[in-house]
């Protein structure tokens, strides 16, 4: 199961996208209960593609909170596919796909 939940709805040629990504987003500055530093672990890059074309991309850093929420809009139409993917600083990746409503 993906860590990404997507809602994409078209209105008058514009697609509104709401996306929730489940991720701890650790900065490397916090300590656990024993006082040991929790290692850095955060999403670096997020990309959205519709029908194979990049419609949105951004770079995150350690200042983004746990379980980031992302909202954006682009020109598109109902029935098109939308894929959102991320890559974190450890090399882990995830992606999810939906149809635009």
C-alpha cells in the first residue's frame, strides 16, 4: 500500500490536487528517549505527472513537517491519469496513481 493519498478534481479545465504523504520527516536534530540522535530521514523531491508529462515538481527540506500535505493546480481534464511520486534522502521512493474526476 502506498504512503500517498491523492484527490484530483477537474473544474473548468483546471485540476485541483490535494495530496497527503505519510512520512516521518526527521531532521536529524531530535533525540529519542535514551538521548541518542534520530537520524535524518526526509522527503527531498516530489513530482506529479499527468499522462507522462510533469505538471508539478518541488524540493522539500528538513523544515517540512511530518506527514506533509500538498495542494496545487494544473491544466488538465477529467479521466486523465495523475501520478505523484517522492524520493527521500535515504534513496527510498514511493508513488501513487489516480484518475482525475
